[in-house]
């Protein structure tokens, strides 16, 4: 098969959706299929692709190749001409649109409309609950729907769609490290949906615990300055820049903090593969992702409950060791094996063609 992946944002911008799509693509290629990726660019001055600036000109090309990958990647500046040009160039058997939050919806609509005009089968692969609102648009009629979490599958069902759950591919070997287990790690300390207020409150309540707030995407200077100001006021929070060397992310983590409102983040699998337990919010997607390898607290619980849960993981060496082993065991379950996930994905795409 020839499968065109689409994503509103893509590597080198680091994020869960981008990494998951890339790693799934490589696994699908290993199974003998051809893939390509259609995306936009977040910076027209990106030095890796000299021609990106031409996308801004009305008379410029509809898409520009990015040769930094093991498969074709084309970047576009808007969703009108670009998808049609990519479909013409790649001639895919199917299109799989990776859908994240609200910012991905407009681009995805353009992709689906272009595919419909060429009668190419399409699947929406939802990786965030926010994206499901796309199914309320009557002009959006994909051939099929996939999700990466049961919580999203249940939500899609309320829209009248069947959607197999295929968790995100996480190549955990890249994240393996021998952690010194010194800090409480919190990734993406910006969004209210990620529980940033809970993180600040918990750090203030446990001044003896060193916290690392790790950026997922590059902060603007203004955002970084504000985070560092608040961190300095507390004294036990380090604001850390994102890293390319993935094994460094967990090199000193003792516990991963995931007080997310409603998502199934890759970071849980990454941490648990290192036998690092998770302190997370008791929401369906995290209950599913964390299993017995961590402690759960209601998202809107008072801070005292978060403090008590942290104490379970931080202050009790025997209990902590048990959670570490449970995290490692949970990370090795069948539905987290990349080769198994790629096979399930392959079967679902084949269904689109029948």
C-alpha cells in the first residue's frame, strides 16, 4: 500500500503526535508499505529547507519537499493547493490524517476535501479529545476513524462512528536510561489542560522535592521568563529546555507527574519503560495508560490529596520499589509493542480499501 500521512505540525517540532506519526510510519515501512507525509511549516525561515520561503508567494509552489527524512515529506503553507498537489504526486491508496487539538482541524478539513475529490479513502486518526469535534462538520466524511485511546473511542461513538483503538507507537528503546531518580518530572508546563496550576501548587506544598518543568515545544522568551520567575520564587523548580537526546529526558526522574485533564500522553509509556512510576489524574485515558504503575488522583481534588499521593511515591522506599516494578511490567503489555500496533494499523487501513 501507499499511505499518505498528514499532520498540521510535524518534526522537527517535537510533540507526541509528531513522534507517534513518525515512529508508526517507520514501522509501516518495515512491513513493506510506502508512506509519505504532508504537513505545514511553523517557520518559513527554517534553514533545513531553503525553498520554504517561496511558499509565502502567491506564485510560489503548492508544496516543497523536505529531504530530512527516510520517506517523502512535503510542506505547504495552506490547505487549499497543497493537499491536491501531494495527492497527485504520491498517488496514495489511502490518506491517514493525524488529528490533535483545535489547531489541526482546518488543515485536516482541507486534506479530506481534496481526497474526496479524488475518491481516495481516508481515515482520521484522533490523538486528542478536542479533535473529535471535527466529526460534527457535515462536510467532513472520512472513510474510517481510528483513535489512540479508549476514552476517545467512546467519545467518537457518541458521534455515530466505529473507531478501533490503536495506541500510539512509542519506541521506548530511545528513551531508556539509568535514572538517578532525583526529581519530579513534569512535561509541557504551559497548558491548563495539562494541570499546570496543580503542578505549581504541588511544588509549593512540597518544597523539599525538586521539580523539573520540561518544555515540550520551544517557549517564547516571554513565556520562559515568566516560568523562570515563578520557579525562582519557589526555589525547588528548575525550568528545563527540551532536548533532542531522548534518553536525557528521564535521566534524573524519580516520578513522572501527569495531572492531565483528559489525554493519553506518550510520556507515560516512556517513563514506565524505565520503571519510573507516574502520579497522574484519574481520567479515563490516564487510568488506561498508567494501570498499576502509578498513583491516580481526581483532577479537581484539593491539593492535599495530591500531596498525599506524592508522599506515597516519594517517601516510602518499599512502596516506591513496588510501583517501579508495576510500571515496568505495565510498559511491556502486548498493546504497547510497536510491531503489534503497526500490524493492527495495517489491518485497519486495508479495511478502508475494501
